[in-house]
């Protein structure tokens, strides 16, 4: 286990060494915008890495662009002149995260769990995760914990889910979202190991 952890740290150190020029350009943006979320900037950096591997010109097959992989509709909504510009892209991405985060404010979540649910919603959409949350509550799970809520996701893949009153949007595969949250949190821990300072 220790060898694996050490290897991960070596890999991450290389990633950050290669990203020095990038970091010089966007560190200030990440720290400023993370403060708006009341988040550790390293969490925002983990999201950026998961979304785009720090590649400013990254574009998905669905048309998502830039560091935070914003869909064209989001870029249009926030009137981005240049969706791949780091400042504009991160600014809009953080606005999306802030909006999602605010929708969970009255759900009785701890600060750590609020991050988990915000990450899941950023990946899958707020409506999908709200469906999972309501279903978890109806099944007696602790809906204030992501680890509990994600236990109902296999149920969301079944055709019978359309009969559940708590589910509004129908079937949801969810595997990608579970991995997304796990990956971002793992990235965050790795970044914290390399950059222990906030």
C-alpha cells in the first residue's frame, strides 16, 4: 500500500511539475474563485484536472469545452466571449457549482457531504441526484451521506424505477457519477499531499 501511495505521489509531482506554466497563469483564479464557494482551492484544482487534465483547449465529444468542460448551453447562458479562456471558463464553472451548492443548502448536509453532492450534481445534473436522494430517503437510507445515497443507484438502472413516486426523471445509470466523485476526492487528497499549504 505504501509503495502504491508513494508511486501516486511521484506521478502527481510530475504532473504538477509539467503544469508549472499553467499554474502560474491560473493559480490566482482558482484561489479567488474557490473562496467564492468557501472551498479549498485544491478541491477546485482537482475538479479542473478531472474535467480537462489542465488542458485549456480540451473539448469533449459532446462539445464541452475548456478547463471545467462547460457545455455550449452553459457558455451561452453566462455569455462567454471565449469559452476556453481560463478566467471566463473557471468563472462560469464556479457559478454553476455555486448554484448547485445552494440547492443543497436546506438538505441537512455536513460541509464535507455538501461537497460530495455538489460534485455528483455537477457531473450528472441536479435533477438526477435529487432523484437518488429522494429514493434513498424513501428506502430508509441516511440521505445526508453520499455513501448511503449511492447505494440506491443500482435500483435507478431498473425499468421498474419509473413506478417510484420519488423519481422524476426515470432511469439513471450512475456509474460515471460514482467514479467522478471518487476520482475528484482522490485527486484532492493527492494534491493536498503535494501542496500541503492552503
